[in-house]
């Protein structure tokens, strides 16, 4: 995981983070006592640069990372444009975007600072990921539509098949 973080740091992107599944999976793998890291479908590298919202630039960054670590399924996204894709108001930063991820346990990011020290952000807190609880982030619990997306992800991702100690919390859609 540190090799992945160091590789992503070579891009020197503004307000960058490796986030979501890779971070959550590493924590849950450790808490479950797994010796091998669970394979994630992608490694999410996000950054925030309103001066360049060209999606093609993101693809170039992915290619650069792929040349450095070809076995890693890189995904690079500028959060300054992702509000359009997600059809919500603009994000103010990468951390703002992370706070609006579907699950609190996935709303995590790691990066290296200028002195190569590891930095963690957890805008929804660490309690849920450390207690292995899946809950919707406040943003996804706000509306019936977002709560439905959260519920669909629970089925699609089937996290308890990989991590049986995880407790899943459902959203009561009738009250929304």
C-alpha cells in the first residue's frame, strides 16, 4: 500500500488523496486478521484542480501511473468536475468530495505531505470503519434517492462476504 501511495505522490497533484476502497479494505483486512490485502477493483486517486477540468488529462495521469505500476488498476478523478457527473452542487475541495461518499467507512483518504509523512482524512470520522460498521454518510442519508443508491451499493458490493464481521446498517426509506 505504501508503494501505491508513494507512486501517486509522484504526480504532485493539488489536494490529492488515495481514497475509498483501498483505505477501508486495508483497515478491515487488518481487523479481520487477513495476511493478504483484499484486491480492490481500482485504486482511487482524487485531486482538486478547478483550473484544469479536462477528463483527458485524468486519463494521461492514469497512463503515467500505469507505466510506474502496471499491475495496479488506477482511477484518477479531478473532484473539481465530478459534481457534474454526480449531479450535485460543486465540491469545495477533495475532502469535501470525500465527505459525500456513500458510506462513512469509505469516506477516507490518505496521502503524503511535503515531508513524506502519511496523512489521513476522515471527514465522517473513524468510528464506523474501526467498528466495522457500514452506514450511509450524512449526505447519502439526506434524501430518499441517495439512500436508495446506498442500499443498492450494499447489495452490489456485498462487503460482508469478504469481511464477515462487518455490521450493515440500512436506511429506512419510508421516513425520507
